[in-house]
C-alpha cells in the first residue's frame, strides 16, 4: 500500500514513523509547507529529515487544492492519502485526485469539537474526557465516518503541552492498529451522530490576551490552554508584552487591597497579580517581548 502523507506538525511526524514501520505499507511522499511558510503553524515541524530517513519524497505545497499539487498527487498514485497536521480544508477536487480515499486526524472526540484550535478549547471548556479521532474525510468539516477513536482523561492541571503529548501517544497507537486493517481491505467507518456535534471556532494569538477582571481560575486556565507549543497568554507592563507560560491561581491576595491587574506579591518564584474575584494569579514562568528578562510594574495591562 502506497501512502501520501500531508501535514506540517508533530502529528505528521508521528504518522510518518507509523506508516513506515507497518508491514505492507510504503511511505511514498510527505507533502508539507515550504520553510518560508512555517509561521502558518506555531507547532511547525521540519519534516525533511523524516522524509529522508524513510526514503520518501518531500513535496513542498502551499495550497493543497491548487491544480499543480493535484497533478502531483495523481502522479504519486497513492492508495490512501493521510492528512494529519494540516489546517487547510481538502476540497472535492483534492478528494477526487486522491481517489476518494483520504484519512484525516482530529484531536477531539468527534463529533464533539469539530473545527479549529481544539486542544486549547478542550482546556478552556474544562472538558474532563477527550479523544483522538481518525476518520474518512468527506465534503464536510471533520464530519466523515470514524475509523478509530481513543479516549483519555484530561488532568485537572492539564496544559496545552501535556495534552498535545497525550494526543500524539493516542495517534501513534491508533495508526498502528488501523494501518494493517486498511491494508487488508475496505474499512467503511462509523457514521458520526450529527445530533451531538459541536464546533470550535478559530483562535488567534490575540485571543491569548489576559483580562485581569476575570476570576483567577479562569485566567489560569487560559495560561494552560494557550501555552507552548502555542503563542502563550500575555499582558502588558509599561508598554511591553509579557508572555506568561506557567501560573497558578492562589489566595495570596486575600489581605491585599488592590485592583484587578495590580501586582500584589513578589517572591523568589515569581510574582502574583490580583484578579477580578479577589484571588490572584501566581506567575511562575514568564518572559518579556524585548529580551526575555523580567520587567514588571505595579499595574499590568490587559483589562485592568
């Protein structure tokens, strides 16, 4: 079985290794963003070494629905196209060029949380259980028949980084089970239940701006949701951006008279900022836009 893999992130690398390691499969090519477009994904991974290691062609592609790329797809004559870690919608011409056999991946328990930025949304929504999903791509968005799903718990202090890692482990396990099945013959998949479908909207880096009028627990959740490998939660101090990578809600502002956004504590581990509910956010890891060095004033921006 010949596979064409399309993507540009860690999940693409996981999929490449799984395909190449499965008997009966050949990783014919990896299509990915050219280096000059790497900024499209905050979690971009250079897949050139992966392709070279597995003897696969590396195909740079800016738009997967462009006629020139569709011609390359037809020439590759892959039995199945895997789209894993790719933010562009695969249109009808794309699916036709792939012979209608296109497998997609989504880090959510489909049909719940179709759409964009689902790892941050999983944390922001305080989901207790999530899943990784593999499915046949159809003419909808994350709506095709399910080929595999692996559920797991979301820890109380889950961060974008730890949740991302859990999804990569689940993706690897699912692929190593599914690939032999696909090689043996058609796998129709399970139709998704539209009655319980939900959709997650796109998030931009600007959505990481902290509003200190919010409760401390909610601000902490934002920090956890948009941290590495994403752009991070941020605020302003003296006109300079401060990105907060790690923090925890605490009661250290209980006896401090301050407004939301004011620094109420400094210690050897960091500093604390009063939030809208009277509690505080104890910031443990942060950097400034200028140099990465601490530069804090008594009042921070972002909604104070």
